[in-house]
């Protein structure tokens, strides 16, 4: 059986399974930490990237290289923040969201995360199917259906353990990198032309669309969820120095892995710019067209390497997409299902639109679908990035490991840039459609969806700032034992008890006596809520007021018979305000109050007293579950 702790950790079957606490040479310790970022990096070189890189290189030459570089720098920063969240707080991004945001916000955040994973998986399905078609001639629709079988590979790798899965993915990355190294050597691009591509420029709205697709293909929302969980597969010694060491090594791991991914993406774009753009083939926007024209390099090896790398890319991304789906579902819904079932569901969600497009629109539209999937990813980035920045900036939960102001400024700058680019894209793409006559229903749907999306983004941005006190607390970085210098137990001598004259009064009195003992003085409080008491307050002298005073006096007399000092005070009108007022005026050291444990609607009706009193008092409040 899985214990409670295991149920509430990320990827519980591999959580903390890789031990980094063993001593040894520095290179061995470094090697043990390395791995999570390489699993993340495969998402940065999946078939969706290929489509956007090929489209950018063939249509605009080297001019979008700066977008790739900017995306990579943003990715390194954001992935480092995700790793920091996982290492310091032991929370993945989905768990942190669930703890901070209310359910009615977490539900759309969960849905958006699942859409992002499905969009990413769609790119992997199409990429693998296209790769198989290029190598074997297999019809695209059969390749799409065949992609379901990769669930077997996932199960096999998971049984081998995390390190072997990481090794397998690194091997696929080596295949992709090696293939494109050979391609670039064959293409022989001019270094001077490549350098000009790092000068920021966008040539029209189409270039913006491709640029945002590149950003969406590079900085992926699901990778932030994934990285914050994968770093927790490493068992780290407790203590600030060990956490700091883990943060530094994981930053190095991320920088190396993501720069390798950048080189692969840059190689694809440079290859397209050299082979297609410079030869006048600016219409090459599809993977299959690129494959057919690569023999222009003078060898049949080039297209075969291209197809092999494409299959390796799709297969490696499949593994990480499944893990991300598991993390999102467990984190948001606290629902755990078998990995192969989760994989099958994710893959089927991706296959349906792919089959629909192929059957109705033809294979020629698959590359457009690939680019659209990356734009969908980009549009959702803000909903993952903004909460992440809030979490790693919060000193209350991150302690000394909260990010510095300069990093915070850079992170918010990146988030603002991503949100602005996506809003600009949505406006520019939707404006012509809205302005055209007809399609009233679709226009209303687009406007309503856009409004809801902007409202959700605004709430996600502002909520941690304006409602921090309502946030459920999460474990903080534990202080060292040496900092706990004052072990003096507090003594409570004047204890107030809020009584409601029910069968639970005896239990409340027993808890109060347990705190104060024979030396305590007990203040018995009851608030009269009759119609007369609400109107006249302390001037009230109705039957209920007299009976309530008699009952308080009876309790007080019984306590004195047992040797306890006691006196009574009646309150009137508003229950929570009166209890707080009496406790303050009587200068009680502690309040004992009962809670009926209501949930849902009953909590709104009956449960407000405890919270209202607790927030008004500065003395300890002992809440007794009744």
C-alpha cells in the first residue's frame, strides 16, 4: 500500500529514488544530478519545432534566428525557476497551483494544461507518422494509428527505472544532434549570413505568426510542470547548503541541455534557410517538402538522416508528454491512474484531430496543423509562467531561496513579453474574421472565449498578491535545529471558553481545563441571539437572556465546586464580534471555541464564527472539533 506521504508527492513511483547523498568525486556527484533537464529538453526539439523552424527558415531565411535565441534564454530562465520550485518546496507546479488557487480557477488551469499536453502530443503523433512515411512509404493515416503502440515502449522503460529512461532519451537526443550535424556540414552555410540572423527584425504579420509558433514550440507550458516534478526524483540531504548545491547543479544541467536543444533548432532553421530560402524555394513550409528537396545537397544520406531524426524526436517527446500528463492530473485532481491508461487517453486525444484533418483536408494540411499546435502552446504559456513566478518569489514559502529582485524583474519581463505577443497574435488573427460579414455565432464564441481567457489570466496574476492570507500553507524550508533556542512552554492562566449550550459544552470545558489546570481562571462566554437581545443589546432582559445567564452561572458554580476559579460574561447581537470583544476586554490568554466541521454550503451558513474570531484576536485560539 502507498502511504499518505507517497500519495502527495510528484511521480511517487520514482520520487527520491536517485540518491545524491553518497560521497564521491565531484564529477560523479555532478553526473547523478544530471538527467531531468535532458528529459525536458526533448520537448524543445520535437516535431512541432521542426515545422516552425522549417517554415521560418524557408520563408524568412536566417532572420528569425534571434527569436530562437531569445526563446532559448527565456526557456533556461523559466525551467530553472521550475526546478527551483521542485527542489526547495518539494512541490510540482500543479500541486502548488492547487494549494494556492480556488477550485473554480484550478479547473480551467487544469483543462488548459491538458490542452497544452494534447497539442504537444499532436505534434509528436504527426512527426512520427511523417517520419515513418518518409522512410517506408507507409500512408500517413496508418502511421498516426500505429503511434498508439508506443505505450508498450513507455511501460518497458518505466519498469527499467528513471536512470535508464533518462539514458534512452539522451541516446535519442544524440541521434537527432548527430543527424543535423551531418546535415549542416553538407549544407555549408555562410557564417556571415548566420550572424545577421541574430539582429531582431520581424517581416510582417506572417513572420510574427511564425515567431510566436517558434516561441510556443520552444517554451512549452507542460515542460514547466514536468521539470518541477523530475528534479524530485533526486534524493537530497536536508539543509540549506545541500539545497543550494542542488540548485546550482540543476542550473548547469538545464543550461547544457537546453543549449543543445537550441543548437538542434538553429541547425534546422539554418538548413532550411541555406537549402531552400537561398535557392528561391521560399514556399517550403512542410516537413515532407523539405525531405524531398534535401537531395539538393548532393547525397541521398541527407533525407534519410532527416527522417530518422524526425522519428527519434517524436518518440523521445512521447515519453515526456506522458510524464507531464501524469503530473498534471495527479497535481490538480489528486487522481492517479495507471501510466499506460494515461498514455492511451492522451494519445487518443491527439490522434482524433490528426485523423480528422487527414481524412477531411488531406495530408497536405498536416504541417499547418503542426504549426497551429505550437501556437496553441504559446497562447497558454502565461497561465503556467505567471503562477510559477509568484511561487518562487514568495519568501514565506521559499525562505532564503526565493529568487532575487533582478531575477524576478527578468522573469516578469519575459512573462509580459509572452503575454503581449500572444495577445497581439490573437487580435491580428481574429480582427479580419470579426470585421467580415456573417458568422455571428462564431464571432460571439471567439469574443466570449477571449474575454474569459483575459479575465482568467488577470485573476491568476492578481490572486497571490491580494489574497495571500487565504492561501493554504505549505511546508517551508526547515530551519536548522540550532536556531530553536527558546524552549520555554507558555503558561495560560486566564482562559476564555465560548459556549453554545449544546451537548458539546462539557467537551469544551474539559479542553480548557487541560490547558490551564488548577491554576487557571476560566471565563465562560455565551452570546445571546434572541430578537430582543439583537435590538436592545445589554439592556435586554427577556426570558432567553435570563435563562442563558442562569445556565452560565450553573456552569461556573460547578467549576468552583471542583476547585476551579471561574466567572461569566454574556454577549449580545453579533456572535463572532462579541466573543472577540469580550476576550480582549477581559484580557484572556487563550480562547477555546468549538468547530462543527461543516463543509460546502453549511460552512458558509454555520462556519463563519471560528474564522472571524480567529482573525480578530492576537491570543492563541484552540479550536475543538465537535
